[in-house]
């Protein structure tokens, strides 16, 4: 009887391992190069909303080998830079991605607490880590994107406009890799810090209180689009009561001014935070529209 019980526990463990993430990695195993000033332990509330994050981590979901497309997406959950909705805008989307043969890498980034460079450095390092492990994980190094929702959309768009191409002279091999994503997907994103369209609590959590024009300009991502900004897919609901859809419109227009391939989908209803909800018409169709865009862009082949 005891042996049977042990066997059942082993089988349950194996089953859990198959359905959960394949591995968890620390973004900065030897310590981060900067600090958000937080040393408190993490606090997890309902729906896996995580606060007081002092250490960044990656949760890696890999598709079955027979489905693998070689595409990977780093996912940045939202939460106004005051918490992270790890399940709805992270793990749930990663699990959907692997059904399409796409690796989903959920980034638990450090919250800024007025230090905007902190989450950006985590996102840069996340892309580098995926590139460094690409061969081992069955990923094409030229098909690594980033996605984000709400404040996570700000982080994803910030990386798409504030990336670097790596430092070949660094002693750390991971620094040799580019942090430029090959494409970006944004859900109901905060893009701008300008007063007329920003979401103020997100702005305050990112750069602090006050009206520092230099910081507002630096992290209003529509102002930093260039010819090198990666192709973008943007989805938002017109009735979003929290983040103005003007954020998405401004970013899309900036992309088109630089001839960057982009799609902007503004659904009539959906409100803010529609995640993967299946009961919201017509916005519930956005995942299939996004997947079709990946095919049209020849990212998925």
C-alpha cells in the first residue's frame, strides 16, 4: 500500500511538472546592477497579484517539440507599476501561447518605486537570457518578441524604443546579446506620460511625484519610435475607462511615421483588463487576430 501511494505521488508530481512552467530562472543570479530600494518580502494577494518585488524572475513555458514554431514571447504583466497580475496577464497567456507552438516567458520584473530604469533593465536582461538559451530551448534568435498589458504594455513599448545591441566587450557572456525584441504585442497599454493622456498612478509609480519634464519625455515611448523600432501589434477597447486608447493611437501613428509595420485593433467593448476572457464580445477574438498577424508577418511559419 505504501509503495502504491508513493507511485501515485510521483505520477502527480510528473503531471504537475508537465502542465506548469518548465523552469524558473533568476534574471540577476549574481545581483542586479541597480535597485528599486525594496528589500521587503513579496506579498501575494488574490489572483496571484504580486507586490513589493525586490528580485526579478523568469517563468519559462516551452511548447511540445512537435508543435514548436521557434517563436518566443517575453510577457510583462500589468498592475500600474504597483503590483503585477501574474496569472491573468502572464501565466494564463503563456499557457495559451504554447498551444500555438510559441514559447511563453513570463517576466516578474522589479517594480520601480520611482526608479524607471529598474524594470527596463529587467526587460532588457530577459530578452538577452532568452537569446542566450535559444538553442537549448528550440528558439529562433530572430523571433523573440515582447508583450505587455497596461503598465506591462508601457514596459514592453519602453523596451521596443530603448533597447541596445549588446556589449561584446563585457566579461559576462549574456551581455553580448542584443536586447532588441523582434516584435512587440501591446494590450490596452500605457504608452505616454504626458498629462493629457497618461494614467497618473502608473506615471507616479514609475517616475515619482511631481512634473519632471525630462523624465516625462524620456519615458513617453511614442516620442522615441525610430526606424529600428520592431513591428507592433496593438489591441485596446474603445470603452477602456482606465487607460485612454489615445495611448495606443499615438504609438501607432509614431510607428507609421517611421514606416514600421504595425496593426492597431480598437474593439468597441472590452473595458480595461480583458486578458483572455471569452465572454467579452467582440474583444474576445483578439488572441486569434494576434496569431493571424504573426503568420502574416512570417514570424510564425
